């Protein structure tokens, strides 16, 4: 029921925006809500990043998967166990661009007969990589609505994305991959009984919201075909802080925009905020140089020592009565 309620909520949000815009609320769903969502997004992300930056990290706690740098004749793993800041930066970059830790992810499974096995889970890595990169390309393609003239790089991306052109309008490969990847990630949660048991509304709602955005975008691209000139006028007005809502824009455009605004406002308070947190993870961005130099916790309180000689002097009578040999004698 969690996935059902999540999808029903997304359908309800889209319906509210669709019928609200049809009833004359274009300015509300096309201007007011996008500005409010952007403010919530920026303030929320800034607050989360600042809270993470203020968190104390007194010890080096990097995650390591290879040989640490030690003796000259032992080959170290410069990316899996970096000992320099440059190596740690390269590890973070590989994590961001290729999801390196997810590629190494394994799944445990209890086989018939009581045999417990571990196996690689490359399909999750492939699905996540396909979703993120297709979403990035779709995001970059949308830049043509916010700029005039359109940058040449956007045209190059569109040409590459529509390389397998069949008829008109041009079918973009990332549109298909985006919907397919989201569908796979949702199916994966529903197909695995253990994962389905652990999944919450916070896991299903982002998937449903992203699918709602993708589906409404596909409908606008290939079926409804709104007036692109008016849509671009609306987008440029929003970016230039001179908002204007042209007449004649399809209500489905406002449903699509409203779902995007909900995603923006929800982003800082959801699991999606890992996009910003990956750069501040001390298990990733710290170099493992514990064998090269000593790291002392700067928050350790001053310790007043009590030597053995002082302890023996303090309990001299009791130790002597117990027959314990004393250094003082």
C-alpha cells in the first residue's frame, strides 16, 4: 500500500495543478510555486551542507578497500586507500561520476538448503547509472527553454541524444532510458520481498514523483505538443525575475512544472540530498595517512597522570599487609 499511496499522491498533485491552471491559476502554478520551491531548495540545501560541515571529525575514518601505503616494497592502492589529498579527491570524483562503491555492491541471499551466498549486484549499479545520466542529459536539454540564443553545447547534446532519429518529432534516447531506469528501480523494490519490507514512503514517493515528471514530460514532448514559444517565454521570465504567464499554454505544462517544484521543495528533506552529502562524507574525502603521521584528537581533555610509584605510595599499607612486593622496599 505504500507504493500505491505514493503514486496516488503524485497523481493528485498533478491533477490539482492541471485543473487549477485550467481554472485560471496559471500564475500560482507557473510563478508563485516555482519561486517558493526554489527558495526552499536553496535554503534547505545550504542548511544541510552547513550542518554537515560543522560536524566534528576528530579521527581519520576513511573507508578503505585496498592496501595502505606503508613499506616501499608493498604496493599500495592509491584510489582504494589513498594516502594523499589528491588521491582522496580522485576517489570522491570516481564515486560521483561512476558510483564506484555501488559497482562493488553485493547482495546476500539464503539459498534452498540453508546455504548463505553473496553475489554481485551489477543490475542496481547499471540502473542507477542509467537513471542519473539520462536525468542529467534531460536537464541539460531543458536549458534551451531558459536561454536565448540557445548555447551550441545544448544543440550538440540534443543531436547526440536524438542520433537514432525515426520520424518526427525526434525520439530522444534518454527519454526512453529515464522511464525504463525508474521503472526498473521501482520493480526492484517490489520484486524483492526483503527490500519491499524495508521500503518506506520516503523510498517510494521520490520514485513516483520522478516517474510523474518523466511521464508528463514524455506526454508534452510526443503527444500533447504545447506552444513551445509561449513555454519558453514563461521560462525566460522566471529566470530573469520578470515573470509573465502567456495565454494559451496547455494545463499539462503547469502539471509538469508543479511536479518539478514539489521535487525541488522536497529535495533537501529527503534521501535525494545525498547528491550534496557525498562530497562531505569523511569516509570518502579523508586521506588514510595514519601510518605517516599521528592524528591527535583536538577535543581530548587534559589528563592528569597518576604514576605507579604514586599509586604504590598511596596504598602502601594495604599492599604491604597483603604481602605484595613493593618497589619502595
